[in-house]
C-alpha cells in the first residue's frame, strides 16, 4: 500500500505496541502497485525466517487471482496467514437530489432506466468495485459504473452531482452524510455501523444475503516457522485489543478484527471463492 492510506495508517498505529511486545523495532516498508501484487510478490521472495511479514488486502490475497490472467504468486501456495487486522465497511451514498428515499426505491429506479443511474467506486479491482458488482448482480440492475482513483474523489463527485451514487468507505463520506450533503442508502457490512446506526445494512434494506466488507491482514512467506507466526499473531492481537488503538482505528472508519492464523486462513479461502463467483458472473478482468 502507499503511505497515507487506511492500511498504512493502521499498521503505523500498531508499531509502537509491536515494538514493545516483540522487544525489537518493526520497520514499515511501502511497496504499492498492481492491486497489492507487487508487495506480495516481494514478500514471497523474502527469506521465511520470521522477520519479514506483509500486509495484504482482499485483492492481493483473494480476488486478484480471478481478476488477473496471470499472477506473480499464488496466495495459497506461497503465503501463510498470520492474522486479520481490520475490516472496512462501505456505504452506498447518493446525491440528495435523487428522488429515491431508500434502497428499494433506488433499485426500482435503476431497473426502470438501465444505464441512466451512475455509481462511482474507488477504482477497478478494489473491494469497492467488487462490492458494487455484487450489488448490481443481486439487485438485477445495470447502473453505469465509474471508477475513480480512491474513495475521496468518488465521494466528492457525488457531492457535486457529477455522478449520482458512490459506493465508498466511511472516511470519504461520513462527515458529508452527517451534514445531510449525501444520502446514505445502506452499508455493506452484515451489521449496522455505530457511526451510522440509523442506516440499514444492504440485507435489511432488501438485498437478503448481501455481505461485502473490505479487509486487510498480515501474512508471511511460505516456510516461516510456526513459532514465529504464533509470536507475531500474539503481538498483533495484543495491539488490536488495546482500547486506545481501537478508538484510533474506529476514528479512521475501520474496525479492529483480531483473530487466529487458522481463522484468517479460512476467511481468505471463503473470500476467494465468493469473489471468484462475482468476477466470473460479471466478466470482470483487469488485464
């Protein structure tokens, strides 16, 4: 990831606590590009000595192998799960001028006028893009999708009316929703968000079974000793359970999600299967 994004910010929040628990400095090295593939490829070529770990997201660890015709690594064969760090829920927001007052009315509008409604998201291949594709598939709509380079520009163009809707993360949209400058139709998470407790989930709003959350977690090169993975997981869980760190993460719009290596591995596999179906049905390709 590049510096300044939510994943980078969360990792840097954890570093002081990791330093304290592990008894040695943790150095963050940013290697962005190709939807996370560049950083993960570098990790797979690193020595599996328990001193090099990587932070990957839904794309690099689950969806990219279905999005790209060829991959420089295999997430299941070349990487080992260490632990989840955070979940990132998204929100479907619209310009206040839209006549639809709820998600079902919005879906009805989109069905009656295929291609007339535009929906922005944070970029091709991102979790927001795939969440938008899942929405369209489940709702049976054909809205015009407009990819942006990140949530911020997508939300800004929705605010100005350049596009009518956007599916973006909370940091990009929360303040505008609170101010009434954007209409929040639904959140993509399986449960309501404390920051938007009056906004229903997609499932509550009429799309039963809809569940799409961005996430990122820590992985290690295949062959890393189990003891090293256990030690790093213990340090991560301790940091993620720190109340001050939890509050700082929530202020960013991300939810702490500590778990075990086994649980994280199972989650990666389930996400890979889920997004493979969505990508195949939507015929989505990035190369």
